[in-house]
C-alpha cells in the first residue's frame, strides 16, 4: 500500500498531473511489485515563495 | 505529543472539521493515554485533481 | 480517501495501536462521511531524542 | 524542485529501491518537465503494525 | 541533504518567510554540518480552521 | 503553532540534534514572531539507501 506525496511548484496542467500519477504508479508496480490499485498519490502544489534551496526562496531566485 | 496530519478532499464544513478534531483527539487520549492538550492536528484539503488511486486522478473517476 | 499520519513517541503496545486505528477510522467515517475502507492510517514512532517542544528535546525534559 | 516521499511496507531489496528512485525520477522529468538533478526522493519503510486500511492494521490482515 | 517542512498559520509576510528560510538554513549548516546548498525548505500555510490543539480548532479559540 | 519536520541522514550526535532544535526554535520565534513553547520539531533520520537525488540513492554516490 505505497503512499506517495509529491511536492512541486504550481503551474502544471491537469494533463501533466494525469500523466505523472499514471506513470509513477506504473513504475511502482513494476519496481516494487505492489498492486496497482494499492498505490495512493497526493500532489501538493507550492507557491515559489514557499520553497527554498540553500536559504533562498524560489521567488527570489 | 502526538502530531496528526489528515489529508482529505475539499468540501467538508467547519462543523465537520470541528467534530473530527474533537473526536480524533478524544480517541487518542483514550487509546494511547496521552494528554488531551498535547494532541496537535493539521488538516490538509486537496483538490480532486491532486489525489490519485491506482494511477487515476479523483477528478477523472 | 482520507490519509492520516500519526507521529508519536515509541512505547505503545500493538493492542493500543490496533484500538487507535480502529477508533480513529470510525470517527472519520462518522464525522466526515467517508467510506471506512477508504481510510488509510500511517503510524510513525519517534525516539524521545527526535521530538522537541519549545526548543528542548523530549529526552532532555 | 519536486520532493517525493514514498511510504511503503518494509521488505524491498536495495536493488528494488534503486530501480524505483531511478524510474520515478525519469517519469517526473518526462511528465512535468523538471530537471533530473532537481528531484529529491525520500523513502520511508513501515512495519506492518504501523499501517492500517479500513481500521485494520496490516499485521492483522 | 536535509529536507525541512514548516507548517504554520497563514499571515506572515514574504519578508518574514525570507528571513526564516535564510536563518533556519544557516542554523542547520552550523549545527549539523551540512552544505548550505543541500538544504531544502518547504513552507505550508494553514487556515486557522485547519489546525487544532487539544481537540479545538484555532479558529474557535 | 509551527510544526517543523526535519528529514536528514543518520549519524548526528544527540548534542548536534539538541543544538539544532534549540536554534531552529529561536530562529522561528525571532523571524515569524511565534511563542517559543508553541514550536514543535520532529526529526526523522534516514538511511542512505532511503534518500535519492537526481535518481541516484545516496548509498550509491
């Protein structure tokens, strides 16, 4: 029963999200031999002022 | 000091959330014998296009 | 499809965990009207040196 | 800068984990057009008594 | 490669967030001896009706 | 009531963790003006085979 959480910057289309969850699920089924229907994926979108790398907000880069 | 994170699809009323956190807290106090005031609960609401099961977005089901 | 994550200090018995997930699930079904089989719960146990409050590790309290 | 957290039951080999992170990363690059080196993945393994579905611990199923 | 997630109530300015991520990063570099550019920080803002303490929503306190 | 989760590779001493939570807490109090006793911090340590960057496990780097 893998649970996947994906945190990413806002701005992807629903087509991209659809393709992402479909393919991430397929990869889990293939590599860790779980059942397809057991895979849950949660997407969390962030504003660029809510993610930082090396101490700098993405909105300031 | 239990910390509870609850991820759920948008659309519940504040009355439902109020009842949920009250009763989840009571259940923790009762079952794992922690202090009531020590329980923190965070709710995160998701759009249906941000949750998938079996490789399919909820917004596509 | 609520996903619940519960972070707590180590030391509870499996009986306590069993009661906790059963009752937390029932409370969600009752308060936010989801299906019982849709509720996933993940428990994460922590050492006391991995949780802090007010800047102090639990292992130092 | 996607951050992926994967929660799964213990018992996979390092070869499976290696294949999983490699392919999940490739899928993100392909579907959401991020840079490969920007993808971080965290794996968290769980005991069967730390995950529940429908109110029942996996260790009791 | 520390990954930091900070959950807090809405209402801080971008200046506060900028200072927070800069200083949290510096503290990690200093205390756990990691590289500055390796530190990722994700901020998640919550409405007061999405956080509870002792069974009571912040919006009800 | 900020809740901070810090994910990092295993191997730090308790002295390092003690200093880290103390100083991270001070920084939050200073930059986002919260109360010291309101800050919770959870540390999660990872094996190097449980974290990947750019599709490669840290244990393989």
